[in-house]
C-alpha cells in the first residue's frame, strides 16, 4: 500500500509538523489547564508558527480521546490479569483475543490517526502484544515457579528394547532386585486391601494399614531388609496376618474385575477414580496385579526370538529373568492360599487359558494378556468386568473390546462392559454405563441364588 493511499482519510494537524522539541513544549503547555487555546496560538505565533486556536482545540480533543482509549485498554488488561490470578484455569488467551477485537473495532469505527496509519494486521499484533504483556506476566511467573519446583524430578524410561536412553542413569542389578520385590509387595497389599475395604466395619482401617506397611517396607528397603525370598515370605505372612485382624461384615457383594490398558487400569487419574466409584456402588473391585504384566513383557522377548529369530543368549537370559519373577509370584500365591484371602492364578495358567483365542505374537499394547486377564477373572468367579480403554489405542480395542463378543459366546453368564476414558467422554456417561453393568450383575446374582435351592432339592 502506497504512502499516499495510507494517508487518505487521515485526520492530520499542522501541529504534527512542528519540530519535535517545540512540539514537546507545546504538549506540556496544552496539558496545563491554565493555558487557553488563544494563549497557546499566540505563543506558537511568537515561535514563528501560525496555528489557529480552532486547530489547537481539535488537536486537544483527539489527544484526550487517544489517552482515554489507552487508559481503558489498560483497565481491561488489568482486569484480565486479576481474573487469571484469581482463577488459574481461566482461558486467558480467549480474554486476550477479546481485547484485540475491541481495539480493532475501535480502529475501524473511528479511523483515528493512531490506528489508520498502520496496516490492520500490524495494528492487531500491537494490541495483542499489549494484552499479553500484562496478562501473561503473573501466569508465566507461576508456570516457571511450578517448573522450577519439579525440575529436579527425573523422567526415566525403563524398557527391554533399548528404545530410549537415559544418560546418567543405569539400571543396576541391585535396583532391579528392589523393583521386583516392591512389585511383589505391592501386588499382595493391593490384593488383600481390595478384599477387605468393601467389608470393613471401621471405615478407613484398611487404608491406614496399607500406609503402615508401606512405611515399614520402605524403611526396610533402605536398611537392606525384605529383599530375599525368605524375608519376603515372612513379610507376606505378616501382612496377611495384619489384614486378617480387621473386622469385616459377612455380606456378599458383587465382585467387579478391572482390566485394560496398563495406565488407565491402575491410575485413579486415568480412570476417574474407578475403584472408589465401584466401592460407592456397593461392589468389590478385583484388580489383577502388575506382576503378570511384567512377566508378559519379558516373555514377549522370548516370543520375538521364536518367531523372528535372534540371539540364543537373549532368549536364555529372558527365560532366567522370567523364571525368577514367576518363582516370587508363586511365593505370593502360596501365602494367599494359606490365608482366608482369594489368590490369583499364575502367569502360566493364564497363558494356557488364552490358547485358542489369541496367539503369542499378539503382543502390541497389553496384547493377549488383556484377554487372558478377563478369562482368569471369569474362571475365578468374577464374571463382571470393566474393560478400561484409552483414547486412540487400537491394539487395546482389538484385544479388549474386540474379544468381548467371543467371550460372551463361550461364557454366556459373563457381564463385560468396555469403557472409553478420553477427553470426549463425560464422567457421567462412563458411570451410567458401569451402573447398568452392576444392575445386570445383581440381577444375575439373584437368579443364581434362586436356582440353588431348587437344585439342592432334586
């Protein structure tokens, strides 16, 4: 756009052509209400510039309006900044856009000199910058403070495929040993706590005992205790003995298994506190442990060598590693079988159950393990299952939701519902679908109870 075209329609004053020093003196005098337009005109005439008092009046009006617009913009920006501070989750980018649009509409409607001299896109950028500078300042400070507080937390990827490197960190045998025993203790405690929590007479007693044992085990790890099979078995029996002392009611509640993608299955943040919701609905959550998943991942490395070829040494190492964890798992199962609590099956037992449904090569995501967990739950008397699915995880939809029809055909009494946990699914819809599954589970339980006496009398 040419300079001539850009200036067309502008409100231009002869005062704008004054030398800068003289113009500055004039504006100081103009700001003083004691000076009249006539006096200012005479003063300029004495300086060699003939400007009428009406021209001075028009310039003064435009100057006051420009100052007023700046003041209003600052007030709006300050209001947005205060709102962001009071409400951290506020969409402040939307508020900044409103300031931008307001300024641009003023430019279009008034065609004042300050805006008319600029192209539309440049005017928009300037107004947006003004809004951001005031609005973002405190938010950026808060974000930086948050990042600074968490900057020391390392994010480490532990995988057997070497997909990611972690400079400065090495997975040692000692650390691996601690991880294995921590996993075993965790699976045992979660297992028995889920069997006690729905029935405890003193609400919160199971959670308090979980916290106590967590502290004791951490202290023991730091002292180098609890990390041998003998000590682990002793701790297993001590944990089970403590949980058996918690008074419980004798009522029978509907058991609901929870399977699915590893994060959504275990994380309350990922599954909208699914276990708490099941408890509130009078059900007993049954969550398969993490140990099977870890054995499954090691077993997959064996499968790679069997199917695609590879190093014999790699396969042998994986077999030894897998065998050690399976031995620890059997210790946990034996301890549970000697108590009043329900024990899970072994990994090998689950692997046998899934034969005829999915092959070993189906190992993307949770692979055949997810279907295997549903089969194990059905065979252990838990036919009611929530299959948690993350957004966009195709492998899990195939081995989870995709296998439900086949399982229902083979086990007509199974009651399985797949729940998608993603930003587009509301919590209310998720909970309503689970409530329908629970209502069906209770109806099936009543039907089973009615058939038992009839069968006994035959």
